[in-house]
């Protein structure tokens, strides 16, 4: 097509995302109370301990989105898929934690929501018992 138009192909535009980042805030640097509650509610085998230590802002964001399946699905996809290109990405151990957490979320949280079990009942251990609100 460029030959037809008599133009040279243009180089891809490089965007400097570092300028778009905001200055770190308290929620970026330490776990919120909601994130701590969320972590406590996740089974030990799926709990993202290293992610919480290395990137508390991500776990804080997850705590806000945890009860919203569409948003959590988008959150997992954003974290596990490079849509900008040429990103360093997470170390393998954190990718494994994120993948395990995503599987846990889909298997446990979404499954229970589909059965109509309210979120607090899941967290405090009413799973498997008759529960009426």
C-alpha cells in the first residue's frame, strides 16, 4: 500500500508511559485493611503472598474489585497479558501466583456466586451449610 501511495512506512509511535504514572500514594506502598481481609479470606494455597509484598497496590485494587466478576476478569487479563508491548512483565514466581489466584477466583468465588451464596458467608465458612439471608 505504501508503494501505491509513494510513501515510506512510518515507524511505530513510541509512547513514554512513565510520564503518565502518578506519584506513589499510601495505597500504592502498603496493604489496605480491605486487602488484608481479602488475603485472609483466600485459601493458603492460592494466597498471593509475594505479590502482596512486592506490589501492594495490585492487591489493594483487587480488594476493591473482588466482588465484581467482570472487573476482576479484566484485572487478571491486564496483569497477565502485555497489551502495550515490550514490557518487562512480572517475575515467574509472581506470574504463577497470579495464575493460581485467577484459577482460584474462577473456581471458588465465581462458582459460589453462581450458586447464590453471599460473599460474607463464603468468607466466614458457611460453605456447604444451608444459608438463608
